[in-house]
């Protein structure tokens, strides 16, 4: 009944994750300024890129719900939002854990961090809205509207927060990845990105399949 | 070095915990779906 | 145009029949302000600078109440669908509610802004411009706020959901209003008010515009 995931996908994800962990801890060189704590970025940066990708998927899927009907794209939007919130949580927490030994503070209100926090809040709200609305075409439409206005809002948030920060310009430029990215670091980063991307694809596909199964079961249970 | 280890453990621990929690949720949902399927098949058999 | 007038009048009638909405908002605003004023110590230098922020926070919280309550009578009598079924452009329904709520919240702003300035040792010389900023800000709040308020009708605990979403979505408006109000009421430094106004009015246009476009679709059964 559930659409079968091509088993190659989770397998590939497992291999990639193992490879990434190996590279991160055993192969990537220790960074000169930040020390070993810098290895957190091999997780933090890919997670961030994929979190933003997830929300792009939510935005596009929401538009498609409005354009071509709620059935299939609503599931994609909801699944992408779930995975997006998961990854964004990882980004925010690993970012804080990295920031404390590196910058001396757990958090700064710079444009990128603040926008990511607002992004997290908006999509948590999106999921909350869904969970509190009875399932059906109406919920899909309402969710699509929220997805669209969320997508329109985030660039405006980024712009506004950047302006807000001009009131107190940062005295030092906070560099994220460090002064130099050696080729070993880049390789490790890319492998980690591949691993995260595969995990993302697995989770998304699985979640969409589950939602589809659930909907079909709802129909069947009504008839049997 | 041991201090860095602490931070690394915390960060990777959080990532692992978050993914594990989500996968556990997915597994629970999968079980629920399987239950509903067998219940429906049971009901369908009863009708025959 | 006449239909708009009639709809706004309908909103006003619902309001004047019990002045509950207006007075509740006023008392709510007062309660919030009195609580927030304890956030800073009495003689703190930051008090005038924070006046704008606290005024906006009060107005935001009051708006959260208003965007749900404005649909209360429709929810009670299940007339929202009736309104939509009537040959009235849904744009007019939204506009009439927006205007009615704006009058209510605007009146609240006219009280909250000066009172906050006074309570926080701020400056009243530009208070009229400050009230104007607050009202412009409220337009942006109401655009998406009313859309969400209408959409949350069918949800359980709709009251919870609207604020959770709305606060996040309104961050740009909050930033613009707080910086402008902080400048007008507390003398906070602001190189140019232009960007603030651009964000303020731009947000209004985006918020109200997208709400008008999406309102009918969002409420389709």
C-alpha cells in the first residue's frame, strides 16, 4: 500500500553519512584558529543549505497547490516543511554550540541568524496551523496560502533585519568558515552536503509516501 | 582538546538526537499505517 | 463603493451595539502597558529609547485579539459563508473589515502612543507623526492578520495559531515601526527615516495586496 521507497536511496544515504562522519573526524585537518570545534560547521553549513532548499520546496509546492489543486502538492509542501523545520532546528542549535567557544556568545542578532530564526518560527506556525485544522481540501488551501505569504515575507525580513542592524554596526567582521578553506576541508564539506542531501531526499520521499497512504486509507476505511 | 570534544559531542549529539527522534516518529506512523491496512483487510475478509 | 460603505456601516453597527470590543481593547492595552513598563528600571536611560518598542508591542498584542474577534459574529452565526455566497465581492468584505478594525485600532494607537511616551519619559513634540506611523503599521498588521483570522475559523484553538504565525510574519513591520517610533518618541538615532517608511508602506502594500488576492481562494469550501 505504501509507495515503496527505492531501497537504493536509504542505502546510499547510510553510506554517505558514514563516509562523511569518517572524513569529518578522521581526515579533515584541524583548523588553525578555531581548533577542532570548527568540525561542527561540516554539519551546520550543509544543514543550512538544505533547510533553505526545503523552504523553497514549500514555496513552490504551495504555488502549485493553488495552481493545480491540493492533492499531490499539499503532501509535498507539508513534508518539506517538516524536514525543513527539523534541519533548521539543527542549524540553529549547532550554530549556537559552535558560536559559544568561537565568538564567546551563544547568539548574535545578525541578519542571517535572525532571519533563520524567523524562518523557523514561521514554518513552525505553518505546521501548527496544519495540525490544528481538520484534514481536507480546505486545510490544503489554507496551508498553501500560508506557504506563499511565508515565502514572500522571508526576503522582506532579511532586508528589514539588515537595516535594523545598521543601528549598531559590528565592530569586527565575524567570518563563518574561517580564513582559509583548504581542499581537504572543501571535500569534507561536499561529502557532508551529499550525505545531508540524501538524508533529506529519503525523509521527504518517505513522508510524502506516508501521507499519501494515510489519505488512501481514509477513503478505504469509509467504504469497508 | 578535551574542551573541544565537549562542544563537538554536544553538537553531534543534538544532530543525532534530532534525526533519531524524527525517524522514530516516522517509524511509529509506519506501524500505524500497517495496523490500519491489516484491519481493513480483516474487515474485507469478514464481508466475503 | 456604496457596498463598501454599507459593509463598513454594518461593522460599525455590530460594534456600537456592544462597545465591548472597543473598551476591551483599551483596557487590554492599558494592562499590557502597565506590565511592560516594569521591564526597565525607573530611572533607566533606556526608557525613552524603549518607548517606541513598548508602544508597538502593546498595539501588536491588541491586534492579535482584534483579528480573531472581528470574525466572531460571523463564526457565531456561521454567516461568513453566507457573506461569501452573497453577490458581494470578497475584496469588499476584507476591505470593510480592515477599515472597521483600523478605525478601532487606530483610536487605540492615538491613546497608546502618547501614553507610552509619557510613561517612559519620552518626547511628545512629534507625537502626531508617531501616531501616523503606528496607524500605517497597523494597516500592514491587519492585511495578513485578517487573512489568518478568517482562515483560522475552522481550527481548534484558533486563538493560539494566529499569534504564533503572525508575530513571525510581521517582523519587518515591527522593525520599521519600532525604529521610527523610537526615533520620534525617544530620540533614537536614525540616519534616514526614508528606509523605515519604505519598509512600512511597502509592507502595507504587500500585506494588503496579497490578502486581497488570496482571500477568496483561502476561504473556498
